[in-house]
């Protein structure tokens, strides 16, 4: 990203206006009135620093002696909760003098910020990511103190929960060493505070929570009183998914909403099977063979239920989808509102970690759609649930978060439809 690209992108993404520009600096307007000065030489210095780093992911940079990774917080508590002064700049520093390693949790470095903005631009060019610049207590505090604010500093403040872990080593280290150090440090922090912090592995993971809510009504006063009664347990699962930033937990919570009806669907399936047999013109209750065939059909389903229920779970999942989502086009429309590219993604990509099937939601062959959709969801659930080593198609929270994040809109949309379709009018 060169300077012109950065300038244009900031104007588009953050709605910053340029008040003036000359050879040495650019002056933006923040909140339409506050001037923010950006010296062009700062960009060149930062760019040269960034060139000294390598990157294997969208949210991690490193070289032999330095490492920096974006952090995610699986808690509703802000990290300021653990600071004695809530307006104080967060700068947690822990030194391991024995091994010559320093750990710092703070706002990102300038080079990481530039790296992040470049990847954000590559990912969605601002089309799926919107930040509203509000006069936050931190910014208001700084203005009241009369401190001048650089553009980089402002961006670090307005990007929500924008913190990194930096590791500095006296001795040269490999990327894998730094990754191990980062998990060790974050475990120490979480163990002593009950505050979960994990590295974020992709831009999509960072922006997902904001994107998921962009099509929802955001003003409480605009929401009508309920006209339907929903199943309380399903609402509870839904709230758990929304409240938790751990995408594994989100997926399983949404899956619980769908599997809630498996027993009902199971007995409906048996009932319909028996009814269909009894009403066939070829069936006669006077023929012993017909009665025996009917008993065997029922026994087969009961054996599967009691002894090997998992063999039928995918089938029950497909039946549940058919019952509560008779119109696949409704799911397609809702998904397109969330992300216009996801329909093509599900159509052309199997899930890497679970080998979940490709799903063409635009296909006219609905049986094939339900079959592939249930297989994708079922295989994802199994891959997340399995934690043993040496098991194929097992989800790795370190390597597969990006892929699982892409599956959340699909299962969330289906879960919402199940809740709505199973509700009753007040």
C-alpha cells in the first residue's frame, strides 16, 4: 500500500475529510472539526520498518527478534477493566530476564497498523466493514488535555478492541518459537484473571462480529413488542451464541437449536413410515407377511435409535432442515444480505478441516441441497467436537479459525429460521 492508496482508503473507510495537503503533511478532519495531522515522512519510516518483517498470516508479523500478533478477547469485559485508571493507556510489560524475552500487551505498533490496514483493504475494501467514529471517553479525554494526536494514534483508538501482543527476544528465534511464547504468556494472563485472550488469525475473524450485526436493527426504540412466543430453550442457546466470541462455542450453540427437534423428527419419521405402509393398496393386515414386514421396518428404526443413533443423525438433520426450511431461497437471500460472496463460497468450497460438502443453494435439485447442507453442518459439528490427536478431519483452533468463521453465517441463519418457524402467535 502506497501513500496515495492509504489516503484514499482512510477517506472511504473512516469518512475522514482532507482539510489541506502539501508536500510534507496531510491534515484530516476528525468529527468534522478536529484537525489530525499526518506527516508523510512518518508513513515512509513506518513502511521501511514493516519491510523488515515477514508475515505468514493476515494478523501476525515477525522477524528474528520481534513478533507481533493481533489479540481477541472472549469476554464482554473490556481490557480496561483490569487497569486501575480506566483512561490510562494500556501498556502491560512483562520481562523474562533469564531468557532475554519481553512481552508487551498494548496498542499495535505503527508498522502493524499499516500491515493491518493493507490486509483489511485486500479483504473487503471497506464494503463489509464499517466503523463509526464516535467521540469516545479516551479521545475526549485526550482532547481535553490539549494533547496533539497523530493519525496513526487516532486509528488505534477508534478501531474497536485493537490490541496486540509484542514479543521481543535478545536471541534470534523462529516463528514457531514466538507462537509458543505467545500462547504461554496469554495462558498466564488468563489463568490469573479469568479473562480469555487468544491470538486472532484472520481479518475476517476480527471483523466478523461487526459484520454479523450490520443488517440488524440497531436502535432499541425501533423494535416492536413481540407477536410470537418462542421456545425458551432455543432462545437461551441463541443468546449464548451471540454473547460468546469463541466461534467453536457459537457453532455448537447454533447446532443445539437445530438438534433440539431430532427426537420429534425421529418419531415423526417412524409414524409417517408406518402410516404410508398401512395405507398402501398392496398392504393387508390379514397377510402375516405384510405384518411381519411392517414390524421389521419399525424394529430397524428402533435399533438405530437405541444402539447406533449417530448413524442417523445426518439423516435427521436433513429431515429437520426440510421441516423448518421448506424454502431454501429464504436462506440464500438472508445470507446474501450478510455477505454477497458467501453463496459462491459454499457452492465452490468444501470445508478444509471437516471435509464438509459443497452446497449449491441456488440448485433446483432440493433433495441434493438438503443432503449436502446437512452433510456440511454435521461434518463441521463432528470436527469441532473431536479433540483427540491423530483423528482425521479434526478442527484445530489454531489453524482453522478462518474457515470456521465462514461457516457461522450459514448455521446462524438456519438456527434463526428454526426458532422463527417453531414459534407460535401470542
